[in-house]
């Protein structure tokens, strides 16, 4: 098994890491599993995707990306998160029941209204 095929699981850490892939001008955000109901469900909904031949990684569901961006907007107020959310909503089929449920549970209604 190559190092790219290994999965590193770091449970119960409240952290967020960014990995920059300079050569192709891409950014990968790595979110570590936390002790929360949302994090447990978020990890259950992730999907494995092949990015290039021989390299697969798990990708968050679009609803969970939106939830994270709403949380980041709440913490820092960066309009970039709202712009990103608008783009995801415009271009991606969403499970609105799942998204709405988490927006309610995490009290993100005000942030969601600003993203509309």
C-alpha cells in the first residue's frame, strides 16, 4: 500500500488544515473528525473520489461544505464564504432536508439568510 492509499484518522481533534498543491494551483482543505453529532454524520456522508490516476480521497458532501462555510462565516465574517455558498447552491443538487436540518440544529439561520 502506497502512502497515498493510507488513510489517517485523527478522531476528536477540533482542527482544520489546508494543503496547498502549488503545481496545479489547487487547494485542499482537510477537516479532522471532531466530537459532535454533525462531524460524525459528516464523515458518514463523505464520498471517495479519484482525483487523478492512482490517487483517491474522500470528499465532503456539498451540504456539509455549506455548513462549514456558514460556521466559518459566523467566526470571521468573510464574504468569500457566502460567495462560495452561492456558487455551490447554484451549481449543485442539494439534499435540502439535510441542509435545513443542520442549519436549524447549529443555529445558522442568520448566516444562511445572508447567503441567499
